[in-house]
């Protein structure tokens, strides 16, 4: 039986042999959560095309999931990180 990811106190989630290093800082996390919720609200409004609704919900889901797990695959691919010294002191 395989366990789910465990998070160490150093911002690393482990699952089997793969490691997801935290690359989202607290400010980035807050912005992603707010934008994700705003896009869900936008997608729920009437008057937007169905494709606009779908795109809004998909982008919102990506932002919210990355805000929750503190890891952004796009940041990793680009070699970026917003996880800084301020976040390590918390």
C-alpha cells in the first residue's frame, strides 16, 4: 500500500522516488488563491461564453491547486521560485 505525500518541515513533499520542492512563497500563494477564487466567481456569472467559463474554471483550478500544494510545475520547468528567505523564517 502506497502512502500519500508527506511534507517535511523544509518545504519538500515526498511521494515514492519523486520530490516536489516548494517553489511558491507566501505572497505568491495568497495572490494565486485570490485570483483563483475571483476566476471561479467570474466563471459562475452569466453572460460569458461557455468557452470563457471553461477556461476561467480551468485556470482557477490550476491556481488553487498550486496554492494548496505550494509547488508550481511551470515554475519548475522555467527554473523559477518565489519561495524566499521570508518564507523560510516562518
